[in-house]
């Protein structure tokens, strides 16, 4: 084999490896986009749940008359209800009586809008903190992607490479 043929052979291998890397990077970007979509969808679902909870609480607050049944439906357990209102009572009836007490309602309505804002922002902070604390994430690869990445190490290496490239391009 001549030097020219060796160079052509090396060039062909480099070209092939480059094509494989481009294809892998494209698939990685597709997977990253899907992860991002799922993340956005989950955040939206959590926000919707919080809004529903706040709406439900507002409905109860606007009625200004609490009932045992309504509280049981909203909180499911007595301990959750006591904890939510930060009250020390021994029964559902005592809780409803306390909540329906005019002086308690007045102090509660003064703090209501502040506590709603606080609980909403706390919930989002807890979600974001929880995401940062995730150590291992299980991801299902599509068959075509799995052909390129035979194991966990290969996927992680490719993603780290992608992170390095995108980080350099951001600055």
C-alpha cells in the first residue's frame, strides 16, 4: 500500500467518524429538546395544580363559612388541615368553629394575600431545588439512538461533549 492510499484511507475513516459524530450530535440535540419539552410541561402542570389549589382556597375563603365536609374534601386528613391553618384543635368541628370565628377570619384575611404569594413562590423554589438535587435521571433512548450509544457511559460522554461545545459558543 502506498503512502497516498494510506492517506486516502485515513481521510475516509475521519470522514466516516465525522459523519457518525454529526449524526450522534443531531440525535443528542433532539433528545435534549425532548427533555426540555418534558421539563416545561411538568413545570406547567405544577403551576396549574398550584393555581387550582389557590382557586379552591379562595372559594372557601370567599364563602367565609367553613364546613367539616368542605375541609375534609380539601385537605383529606385532619392533620393536614390543622397544619395548613396552624391551629391546635382536637376535632374537625373545633377546626370549623375556629375558622368561622369572626375575629379569626379577620386576622386570616389580612394575611391571606401575603401567604398565597409566599406559598406559591416557596412551591416553585422547592420544585427548582428538587430538580437541582436529582443525582441520577433514567432516560429511555429511542432504538435509533441506542444503536449509536451502547451504554450509559457513551451517552454521558456525548452529552458532556455537547455541553462543552455549547458552553464555549455561549461565551
